[in-house]
């Protein structure tokens, strides 16, 4: 259960939340406890002046998705206070929380929080906790929380991002939170709330928190990463590894079964239906001559095997001069001029370092970035062929998911800093040192996009040796050698 009543979410913690228009209500709140909370908030008490607002039972009864697991601590502390005799306790929880956050490399809207309530020195506990994870670079900073005093934020250093990241918050619960529960006056409660995803980023050297969640998680990284356990008893890692391997195999088997079901549902005469429609597709691609999108040229050549293509290259007024070969960039993909069903106008323009594709200004949005343009063109290729020359989504959800993971990583090569690019190229080099292509024994869209980025020279620095050898070998491939 991830919902909490406002009494424990807001009144006990004084946190502001956005409420849904018609939230469900909690009707089983203790009346005497509510009266004490109301008095503290409206009038003050236990050394506090209160917040001076008109406390309302209607607001306290509303349920909402919690933003902190401290709501769990509040519930457990109230339950503890109802005992006739107080005994020191330790409470711990790991659960999900929800916030209105903008997604970026270190923020998620839905993530996990590690909550703890205990009495000894909190900094010593945190050093011990993170030490068990192998994280030793910690930094503590005084902070303000409306429900703890004193308060302290916890930071840990991320080597990949080159900065300190907040991984938790902590403090001593204020009397006006504890006393209305009925806890004795001589009882102090030290508490902390820690992130789960950010320490995972630091431990496993992940530079983007979004790589840890959702359908595009790199399962190979999960499979290869060492197991981290915090239990006190010795664990048989060999048996645990076998159990995880069995679960991995079960997941793969289920995905393959799902792939088979999807293949049955796909219409067998898709190619014939498309040909009968005989509709012409018109597209415009804006590209910067400083970074020619070579992957687009490869895909247009492959499309010319299934479509009758008409392509032209133009120079925008923002460009004074251009390399002569770029004026004929798409010349090789032109068809015979009859029954054209794919028209491509490539316009060299000094607008950005990445291309933009427009199919129809009225009915379609812009497709921005070489990776996304390549995705669109490869889908177009697969719509005309049951066995396309270049694989993306036609080889089933397992491999297409693996390809997407690499495409998301390669996006960094044109949008990330030099350090982030270096990490991506090291990962690619490690894979290509063991196998011919990034995702399997055959070339995929991810390989073409990596080759294009290397050909453009987007990375400033020395390439790993396996990557240099791979790039040279690409010149022997029929798709890439002539470009």
C-alpha cells in the first residue's frame, strides 16, 4: 500500500502535497490523537509556536501517494506509544515513494526510500550502513526539516558524474511530532531516510538513474553485476547465483513465448497491403554539414531496395560553403523516376549539431536527433520486408529491447560531455572485443549508429583499441564500406 492519510503524511510531518480532486478518505483515525495534532498545529505546544493555520479534519482524512516513507515511521511510533510500558526499538523499512519531479540523470518521479529509526549516533550508523555497500566517500551537511531538529543531509561522491549527490536526509524528530502520539518526554527518536537508486548508481558506476528502471534496463548489466547483501548470516553465493540464473532463464522463456504470440497476431500479408495502398511518403531532413548523419545515408540505401526513392540535396542560406561530396550525399539512393513512393529532401542547414526529420508538418511531429531519425527509417524499412537487411524491431522484443538500450547510450555521444562519451565508448569497446556486433552475431541499427558517430569524429580523445579495429573492419561490410 503506497497511500497515506494526510494526518500521517502532512499533519505529522508538515509536508505539502498536491491532492487529487476526489481522493478516498480514511475514517479510522484515532480521535484523541487527532485532537492533540490539531492543537499543536493551530496553537502550538511542547516548545513550538505551531503553524497558526486552521486545521481541518476534511484535509486530514484525505489519502494521497506518499512522498516520504517517514509516514511509515510515524505510524509505527504511534503504535509503539500505545503500549503500557515503553521499550527502545529499531524500525527499518524499504518502500516506494512518489514525487512531482522532472526526470533527469539523478531524479525519478517514482523511486525507493530506505527508512530507519534508532537511538545511537546517526552518523556512525550511516557510515556503517554505506560501508557495507562499499561506499565510503560520505559528507554530512546541516539542513532544515519541519519535522526534525537538528537535521542533517547525507551526500556521497559519484566518480562518473564527478560530483557529490544527496543520498539521504536525517535528524531528531521534534517533540511536537512525538508527544501527541503519547511517547514519554524522555524519549528521543533519531531517524533517517535514504535513497535506494542513487547509492546503486554510485556502487555500480551508473551515470544515469533512468538506466535502473523501466523496460529498457540493461539486463546484461544486472546479470553481470556482483550481488550485494546486507544480511548478518553467511550466504551461499553459488546457490544464490544458480537461483538467479534460473529466474533469468524463466524471464527469457516468457519473453520468447510472448514473441511467438505476437508473431501469430501480425498480419501475414502486410507487405502486399502496403503495396496495394501505393501511397507516396514525403520527408524533409535538416542536417548540419559539420556532423553528416551517415546512418541516414545507409538506411536510405537499404530503403531503395524496397521503395522507389527520389532524393535531392539542397543548401540552406545559413551555409556559405560545403564539401562537394555532401551536395551529392543521397545521389546513390535514387530510383528510376517512375512510380515514386518515397521522396527525401535533404537540406544542409546551420541550425544544430543533430538532424531533424519532418514527414508532414500538419499530421506529424518533428523527429529530432540522428538516433531517432534512424529508428524511424528502420521501422519504415521493416514495414516493407519480413526479413529486412538491417534489424531493429523485427527480431522480437528481447533483441529490440537490447538494441534500444544501446541506442539510448549512443545518444550520449552527440549530447553528453566528453567524460560521458568516454564511458559509452568504453562499454561498447568491451563488448566488441568479444563479439563482432553490439547485440548479437548480426549487424543491427545500434551498430550503424555507432559507426556513424565514429565516422563523424564526435568524440575528442583516444579511442579504445578494440573500437578502432572494429571501425576499420566495418569498411569491409557491404552496408558501410562505400559510405
